[in-house]
């Protein structure tokens, strides 16, 4: 398969992954707060669960 096609498929996959991660970010933050309630890492979880800007 030509390199350009592989690169385009990889880019599309990564964008789709980021879109799905954004949908799940609230659930991720909630789950981590339940598992580690005493860490008070709300701001770090907000940053970590946030996906980069979409295209």
C-alpha cells in the first residue's frame, strides 16, 4: 500500500480515536475520582481527559 494512503488512514484513525475519547472524558474523570477520592486531582483530570481541539 502506498505511504500516502497509509498515512491518511492513520490520521483518520487518530482523529476518530480523539473524537471517541472526547465523548468518554466525563466518564473517565468520574471513574478516576471514585477510584482515588482523596487525591483532589480534579483539575489534572480535567486536563488529562480533555482531547485536543478538533480539526
